[in-house]
């Protein structure tokens, strides 16, 4: 396959929307630069103790910050200077971050989880950065207000993630399909490796933390039992896979199909995953790849966030599998 860069792909394969002022390409460029910087820091993380001073430990031998704090600082520093944003929100920050007037302002709003699954770094498991891009509502000017960020996922103009694993990948959509790029570390460029990614209509893998079985309600137990039975469309039990790192579990689901589930339970009545920086961006990717994303009761992208860190239950992956979950919940109503 010819070497297609992200910039070339955007220029060649995305319909040039009339209002595209190149701001979006600039936004993506700095998002990619942030991803490359985070990737490099993560890869060095394992060497902290071995390399001592040449790692992240400073000359005073102060403890290195947690990597998700480092990733968060990298994203905020880089993206507030990209010239395309009027506001940002991070899973690591309680409040949203208006872009300071000292930096060039733009029309977009970036919401991100800088390093999802970071607790897995110590055991060298894939982690990722998830991002969602909204546009400021038409006609709004002056200081951005919180309600401008509380848009349903259907309003996203783009969404994606960086996956830091055996290779570093960028997977994103601007509403014209889902495309995957793999970082060539020698060149420092993401090259198109997975054009037009599509989720198989039907899966044979289910992904959930079974340790919470006693906290689930009846309909939820019925959903998980369905995939473990021979009553499902496959006619035999699905395989169980659970990495415990959302981006890794989602990426496998995007490529192999099946269903990832993080249901609500008695301890987490709205589930654990964040709507704005996890469920909505992954939901856009799933739908753009021909799959579905549901709260169990309805389409994730139609949920209107009531607060910045709103959480939702998430059932995401192959269209047939998510449809079966919704049918099971409907039956138990
Ligand atoms: P549990 C990581 O902490 C995370 O946010 C996701 O990356 C992951 O899918 C989920 O939580 C794992 O949660 O409750 O199964 O440990």
C-alpha cells in the first residue's frame, strides 16, 4: 500500500466542507503531535528505574508524576496553542478549560481522556488517548459557557483515539467512515494502515468484567448469560476477552466484532465510563464503522449530558449483538 499520511488522507478523502478553514487540519496535526509525545513518554516509562537520570526522574530524584497527569499536561499545553479551539475538557480536570485569550481562538471544542487505562501501564498493557471534537454552536461569541460543551454525541464533528501498544495507532472518523493509521517511529509519521474500518455485523466475543455479577440487575445478568449460552445467534457460547483497558477492548471489538459491555450496577448506578470523553467518541466510531452503541435502553449518541463528567452504561460493538442487548432489556421492562 502506498504511504498515505493523515494530512493527505484528510485532503483527498474527506469532502471539503465549505466552512473548513484549515482549522480542523491544524487541530488534528496538534492532536497527533500530542499523541506522538505521549507515546514516547510511555515507552520510556518502563525504563525509569533502569536508566535513572536519563528517564523521567529529575536530577533531584523527585518521583516522576503519574503518566496520566503527564499526558494531561501535554494535551492541554499543545492543544491550547493549536489555534482551532475555544474550549477543552479533560477527564483529569473537574472543570472545562476555556482557551486563554493570549492564544489564537477557534470554533472547535476538544474533549479528551488523556490516558485511559493508565493503571495498566505498570503491567505493560495497552493504554490510549480518546478524543471528541465538537463545534461551538453557531452565533455563540464571547466567553464559552459550560452548557456549550454539554452536547449530545450526535453533534460531534469528529472522534477517535490513539492506542499505545505494540505499535502506536491513530483511529478516527470525521463522519466519512473510520480510518486507522499506524505510527512509523523511524519517520514520526502516522501512515494509513486500516482504511474504511468496519465492525462485523455479528460477533463471537463478549467483553465485560464478570467480577461484578452480584451487583448487576436481572436484565443485565440476562444479557451476559445470553452471550454465554447457546441461545444466541451464534448457537454457541461467545469467547470471553477483557483487557480492562477500554481503548484496547474497543479496538479489538472494532476489528474482530463482538460486544464490549460496561453495565450499570448497584455501586455504579450510571456505570463507570464517561459519556463525553469515552462513550460518545467511541459511539461515533462504532456507528461510522457499521456497528452500534447503546446504554441498553437507547442510542448513546442521543444522550444529552447533564454534567461534564456524566457517566453512562455502555454496550458497544457489532450491530446484531447490541440489538440483542436492547431487545433483552426491553423484554425485562
Ligand atoms: P473495571 C480503566 O480504568 C477504565 O476506565 C477503562 O479503561 C476500562 O475499560 C475500565 O476502566 C475497567 O474498569 O471496573 O473493569 O476495572
